[in-house]
C-alpha cells in the first residue's frame, strides 16, 4: 500500500514561480510515488470571505493552473472541498471532541480575530477541525505544509488521537508534516526582499505573458554594481543569481558569475538573459493554463471525477466512524 498524502490549496491568488519551485513541482513528482489527494479548500475561504465574488470560477482557475503544472487526475485525486459533503460529518464529530480552550490558543485564529473583529465567526474558530476532517477523511499519513500550518497540524493530530482514545480504537493515524527535501527551492522575489510572493511587484505569476515577465525582470532591484574583484554578493544581487540558477543553464550562470567576480558585470545584460530564460521556462506552462481555462467543460469533468474518488474514500472512513461511535450505518 502506498502512503497517503494530502494537500489543501487556498483558492485565493494565482500560482507564481515561488509556488512552482517551492511545492507544485514536488507534488508532480509525488503523485507517481504516493497515493495523493490535492484539493481546493473553498469552504475554508468562507471563514474570512463570507461573500466570495465567483467561487466556482476561482476554483476552476486554480485547478487549471495546477493541471498546467503537471498534476494528473489519473494519478492523483484532485478535487474541490465543497464537492465532498462527507467532510462536514467528520468535522461535526471532531468539533464534539475539541475544546474551546485549545481552539482559542491557535495563533492563526487570534491573528484573524484581530484582523476582522466584526466577524469572529465559529467557522474561523473551528478552522483547525475542518482541516483535520479534510485530512483524516482519507486517513492521510503525510501533509506537506509550511511553518504557518504547524499548529493546525498539531490540532489534526490531536483530533486523531482523541478520537482513538475516546472510542478505544486505533482507527485514525496521526498525520505528519511532510517536508520536501532538497528539491524544494526557495525562490527569491524581485524587490530584493527575500521570498517571492509577498506582493505583485515582487512576484512572477505563471499565467503572465512574455511582455509582463520581461518588464518585471528588467525592473528587479539591483545596486551600483560590483565594487571589488571576487567580493561577496549583497542580498539583492544574490537574489538575481539565485533566480538565474533556477531557470538558466549552468554555463550561463557561470558566465555572469565570472563577470561579477572580475567587476565587468552589467545588470542590464544579466537581466535580459534572465528574462529570456524565465520566459522560456514559463511559456509552455502559460500556454497550458490558457488551454485549460478555455475548456470549462473539461475542468468540470476533472473536478467531478476527482470528487467521485474523494467521496468514495471519505464515505468508507465515515462508515467506520459511524460504526465506532454507534450510529446507524446504511
Ligand atoms: N490551511 C491551509 C492553508 O492555509 C489550507 C488547508 C485547508 C489545508 N485544509 C487543509 C492544508 C488540509 C493541508 C491539509 O494553506
């Protein structure tokens, strides 16, 4: 039996290069080796955005982008959270065994409560139990998450453990954080500040066309140029080189590295090359995004197929859960 992996995707925001090299490319590999579930967490978005603009269209866009990156509905189960009503029943059981004290201590809850003082709703409060239901309805063992999700993962383990204790069973595995090894790359932003993805100007989206990509790269923050031979690169310049390392070939990288070292580097030349290589990397993905986005019927068919597989797995779990607690099973 292959290990079960599950990853939830926020339906807000488009994919950028940082997402691609930081996680999505790893998902594409993982789907060959593990039993993967990838889903778009549209219910969760209601905790902060109760009246979404066009939630079905947003889900389709995200789906199109992930498929364009190589997620394969024949290998992984790719679905939309709100297409799997079984999740809610498990959410309800977990809510019965989770204490308001522990939910109140979750930092993301406290932060959101501060940000939206007029809408500190019960869904926001129970965000971690819905997330636990997402994971445990498939009895997933691994969940790839960032640092910001560790407390939610701790709550998911607590839900599993407590259920097992209360009902004297070993039904739920405790899901573990999955860390991508060396293959996950931290992509720097274009504004000189660390990570890609904090703002528009700092970020290259996968859907963006050549012109925009070139313009953004040419505008990337630099400094006055190398001052002494073989000096250490300041962060803003190191960022450019890191980006080049990601999208260009080794020879190109070395060429510009040598120019830095002998103080003949012109940032304009380097950026032109970087833009070229970025466009070459992104073009095929962007074209596939457009193809998928233009085919709503196909996207909906893929989502339906994913929902069927997810519901099958979830209803198997729920049948067991109902039996364990003592409810009727049909
Ligand atoms: N909370 C996650 C995030 O903000 C999204 C998410 C919802 C999730 N349910 C999940 C992630 C289940 C992993 C597993 O990114």
